[in-house]
C-alpha cells in the first residue's frame, strides 16, 4: 500500500490509525459511568484520602540515598 500510494509505511499506518473508528465502543455502559461517579464522590469526601508522605522521608539523611 505504501508503494502504491507513494507514502512511507509510517505515513500509511498513521493515516489508518487516524481513520480508525471502533465498531462497538460507541458509548461506555451506564453502570460503569455510575460506578466511576460514586468513586469520585467518595474520593472527594474529607478524611478519605491518606496523608501524604513528605519526600524527605523517602531518603536517608546520612547518605542521601533512597531508603
């Protein structure tokens, strides 16, 4: 196909990828969307997330190397 069109193989592949449209993935299932929304709402609630570890805690003070 590349020879016939006068393009490089990379150009042919990129053109094909740009034109690709999946057949069955028209929209995500509604159950999946609802589940993701529930998770996002739960993640926004105060006190749900773990406290962050300061970057300094990951390194040994004496050597400066990771623990």
